[in-house]
């Protein structure tokens, strides 16, 4: 499970075998610093990304998860405006 730091965010991206098949799914979790040192707030719980896709290898799924991190961080940094 690779972990990267992008700006102040800690991102984990991983591949996991899908139950009952020989295929893999891509998963991502994102954390941000908290006011308490040595603690991170989970802002995007571990979730499957590219849920409509399955991958034939662990490396393919991990690559898709890594690519999804950038899109998810963009959403975290620029949330949509709240409805009036």
C-alpha cells in the first residue's frame, strides 16, 4: 500500500483482489493534518475508485488508484459551493 504526501495531504492508494474473482479493484484514502501533532484527520475514507472498472493485475489497479488520487484531491481542495 503506497503512501504519498501531496501538499499537506497524506494519500494511500492500493489494489485489492475482488472477492470471488481473479480481478483487482483500486482503492484510495486521503488524510489531512489535524491540530494535534502526530495525528491525521481522515477526509476521504478508504473507498473503491474506478468502481465500474476491474483490473487484471495488481499493478494496473494500483496505477488507476494513483491516478484517481489527483482528481479526488482537486475535489477536496475546491469543494462545490453550498446550495442556497
